[in-house]
C-alpha cells in the first residue's frame, strides 16, 4: 500500500529488512513490496520503498546479556544497526563522505549483494548489506586516467 507523503523524500532514507541465517527474508521482516512514498498523488521514480531498502542479518544474533554472557536475539531492530555501523565505517575511512549523506546511502545500496529477483526487488530491495564491498566503493577496473602536461600557462592531455 502506498504511503501519502507530504514531505520531501529524504534521499538518505534507508529501510532495513532482516534475513535469517540461511539468507532468506525473515518471517517478521519488513518487506518493501510495491509501496511508494506518494507526493501529491504521484509516485515519483526513486520513491518506491524497494529502491530505499537493504537487508542485513537479523535473526539469532549473539548479543551481550548484560551479565557477562550472551543471548540470541532476532528482529529488524538488530539488523538496522549493522547498516548504521557500515555507514559509520564509511565516514571514518573517508571523512569527506560525512558531508555527503546521499552518496553514503547510495554506496550502501550499490554495494549490497543482490538477493531475490535480479536488481532491486520487492522483497530484498537492493539486497544484503555487504560491509566489505561498501568500504571499497570505487570500481578500479572502470576508472580511466588522463595524463596532463603543462603547456605554457595551461594544461593539455598528453
């Protein structure tokens, strides 16, 4: 079901779902479906919830029990901090990214490991949070370099 949204859609908004240990969407998890954040009765491209969703482990996670031991917990409330942590790591590694939250969100989406139907889908969104991939957002194989040489007071490609 679409959501009437009277505000500017925040491009840094990330919805987080949870997967089970087998990598399947957890029964209790958020699923974006075909819902959209509708503005003035219109679903604008990019406002579909599946385009703002990633999933992370959220079932049977070991956490401190506060008494020196651990207990197993489940929930999207445990998956979401993993995404926040990945963003914190990005900002720690490349501090300039903290001033570019849209780019940070985009890195999380684009580096996710695809699950379900190819590309962003209505169950897994962009896919599984991939912390290692998010920390290496540049595709060095796709980069090109141009060497420049100073000619008088200007520069020209060599």
